[in-house]
């Protein structure tokens, strides 16, 4: 199932005049304040977020999984789903594969299919957090951190195999997230686990092509509940430095303890040129993997404010790889992702509205009240007409969620794939 621009164009017609009136009103207001409205619309149009191949089916918890109908059952169908998201939102122009769940059988045809959907391959993700069928050694007691040298070697070889697969698709980065950790005090030596992990990551780094980047993700707990080897940004940063200049820290919003100041972490990493990747989601407690912006939209805005500052002022930091890393337990995954993409674009647009020069002046004058007014003035602006304009200019839907429903996309997917198809790997 592939959407064509005519279907989207037709579905846009009823709302166009209303959109134009709202956009003109907002643009006039912002123009009076000296805001470069066209510049913001262009920045929004250029902003692309990768969709992970594992996010297109129903997620689940350790208590169960409630299936959705018409789930993509193979890589081609997952790419079709991302293609639908991209056609509607014009913001999901990349896909991030999970190996071994999504190993292509025919690389040329997969590359061709990506092109047909307007997608590029973003970072590839390895998996040593579970054992695969036929695997020689278990990761029950860790992978890159393992005290068993043969298990470490197996995990290193897997990561390099993921790089080899990604390289054939045009991907340029590997994301490593480890479940390695312990659930009980005394279970393992912290120092040996960290040293083994560093040695393993250095071997992976050394085996990557020279134009590849390594993203090291961190997480404080889960699935292990006493300790995680790469528990925080500082540990990730240290390991990235130990590997080399193309190794970076990856920030996942849900991988922090409650109330953590994530915007400060982002700021520090960008100053040091080490923020390589970014995973979007939202959470109430931990790694809840909820829809972006559904719980703490102001925190998301503050994080984007630092990202925008860093993108403008930190040439030492590469352009980060953006990805949504969420799980869909109660919503239609595609509707959930549309909501996440919209929240990301809104937060980005609001951050672009922040008058950085005025904020710096207020900071220098120690005018704490004005600093808050500047940030919240941007945050309170309804930027949806700007986001809509960016989408329209690219041929996307004025209202992606409404179009998704009115075009009967889920019903079409169920008709094509059947009620009981299950997304592979989950
Ligand atoms: Mn993640």
C-alpha cells in the first residue's frame, strides 16, 4: 500500500483556506517581532526523524502484548508503513533497522524500495540483549561486558556483522545499546565489567569503516535493576572518548532517572562535540516509551532549545541522528508515530522562535524574570500553522492524523495483510 500525492492533495482541500488565514495571522505577528518565518518553515521542512523498524507493530510489556490488525510482517511491509508516515508527515524520511530482526535478503531491491518511499537508512542497531536461535553462547550474564571472552567475541562479531549489513544499505552509523548489568549487589565486579565493555567497544570501533560513527546509548536500569554497565551519559562519554573521535554518546529521553535535567546533558555533550544521536519518546517514570510530548511537552521544548543552540553554536558537534524510540501498547502504532512526529516538529518550531540574542542579553543582565519570559513566550506560541506550512510545501498532509483516518489507511492495511499479521522480532 502506497499513498500518492493526489490522495493527500485531495484530502487537504477542505482545510486550506482555514490554514492560510491562521498562517497569515501568525506570520504577521511573528514578523512584527523580527522573526524569520520563512527560515523557520524551511528548517521544519528539512528536519527528518528516523522511524525504527521495530516500532511499527504493537509493542508490549513483560505481562503481555495486544496485537494490532494489519501489522507489517516483514521488512518490505515495515518500509511501506514508514513510507505512509513520510508521505503524510514529510518528516519521517529515514528508517533505522534492527539486526537480526530485519536482515534484508536482497539488498538491491531493499535499496530500491527505500528510494521509492523517499527513505534513507539511518543508524543500524545491534542486539545482544537477547539470545538468538542457534547462537553458540548465551548473553544471560552479559555481552560486551562478559567475563567469558568467547561470549564477548561473539557479541563483537555480531556488531561488526550489523555494520556490514548496514554498509550495504548506505547506513553510516551503528547504535549500541547494552542490557548488560546486574540485579544483585556483589553479582559482578563493576570494574571488570566496565573494562571489558571498553575493550569490546574499541574492537567494534576499530572494525568499522572509516566513515562510520559509533553511537553509545546509556540507561540507568532495566532489564537489570541493581546496576547497568553504561548507566549514564558520563559513562557513555568516557567510553566514546576511549574509542575515538567518531564515537559519540546517544541520548534517549526515557533513559534517565526521574527529574533528570536532560537539557543540560544535551548542552554539555554538544559543547564537547559528542552528541551523536538522539532518541525521542516520553515517560512518567522511566523507560516508558510513550508518545513524544504526551507527558512533559515543556521539558521537550527546553531540550530542543539546547539542541537548536548547539546546532547553531557548536560546529564541533556533528548533526545528530534523530530517531523515535517508542513502543505502542494501546494505540495504533502509525497514529502514535504521527502524534510523536507532530510533537517533535512543534517543540522544534518553538525552540526556533526563541530569541537567542535577547536571551543571552537577559542572562548577562541577570534578569532572571526576562529569561523565563523569553523561553515561555516562545513555548506558548501556537506554532501549528508553521508546521502545517512546512508539510504542505513538501506535499504532505495538512492534518496527517485526520488524513490517515479519512483515507482508511489502517483498514487498507488489514485488508492487504490480514487481521493477524504480527510484526517480526517483537
Ligand atoms: Mn533508545
